[in-house]
C-alpha cells in the first residue's frame, strides 16, 4: 500500500496532540541516530545559560499572567 506525503500528513495532523508528539519524536529519531542526545545536550546548555542570566540579573522573568496577556494581544493584533 502506497500513501502520498499529503495523505499521510492529513492523517497525522488529525491525530490527538499526544500522538502527534510521539510521531514527531519517532521521525526526529529516524533522521540521525545521534540527534536525540545532541538535542538534549543543547536544551540543557540553553537552560543552564538562561538560569545563569536570571540568577545574575541580566535577564528578567515574566509572570504567567504577563506572558498570556502578551500572547492574547499578539493573536488579537494578527487578526
């Protein structure tokens, strides 16, 4: 059975979010055997860097409410 990329995409996008995430993870794993470890390392380094920025005062955090208000405003303006 042969399925086109368009058909497969439509089927995949109709899946629940958790299933799409699992499928995305499988696809990423299939691209490069070493990629998942390098992704994890990169995210860990970024998290350490951001933590140092917050702790050192060179970056400021925002509350959940502030982030959500900004996101709602961005969506409203984009319409």
